[in-house]
C-alpha cells in the first residue's frame, strides 16, 4: 500500500474501517486532531475551509465546527456550510480518540435527521510513521449507506490528503 492510499472495509454491515499510513511521527499526527490551529489547515474535503473551529479536547468536551465550500468550481456546493459537533468520550494521548460525531447547526443543535457516528481513531506507531485507523460505527446498515451516498468516502480521502500535505509542510 502506498503511503497516501486509504484502505477501507465494512464490518457487520454498519462499521466502516479506514486505514492510512502517514510519514510522520505518531505524536505529531495525534496533535493534528487536538489543536484548532492545525485542524483549520486540513479538516474537510478539497476546496472547503474551517471558518469556525471551537475545540475542548478532553473527555466530555465538545468540538463544534463549520466547513464551508470556498471553491467556485464546485458549483452548487460553493458557499455551502456544513456544521458538525463531536462529543469526546475518551482520549488516550497519543494512542486513541473516541468520540460521537453529529451533524449540527450553527448553535450546536444536533440534526436528528442525519445519522450520528461512533468514531474510534487509533494512532499506531510504525518506527517514525503513523498508521491511522478510523473505525466509524453506525446504528444500522442504512445509516452507513446514507453517509456513503453523501460522498463521505471521497470527503475523507480528500481530508486525509490535506492532512498529509499539512504534515509535510510542518515537519
């Protein structure tokens, strides 16, 4: 597997597992997920920015953010905002981050019409490189299909490409 390839598989019809190896130390890759100043550089698909990023990185803490499409070439998506809210359940630095991910509005109210995700991020040290394993568990196969149909896999691929670019720029 090349460094920038994502491998994906589905377990039990409702768990999407994504893996990718980054050519950066585990502590640095972990830091990218806990610091708003870093997240603003890479979170979201290509052409999207993070104009709002409030993060309280601790168990019970909340990360509330807005992704906004700034790329005019994306047609109907240009100017669109997508709000998200994560509630951290457990953090073991620099190994694991567990949180529930929700679609929300600008006030942080959860959108009950869209599926939430139980996310476990695992950061595995590979002698100076880091294997990132993202386990996203949904309430049902239908919920997983809903986010897949929304283009989530392409979005994560582009997001992790941007993470790799940011890591290369700062290391």
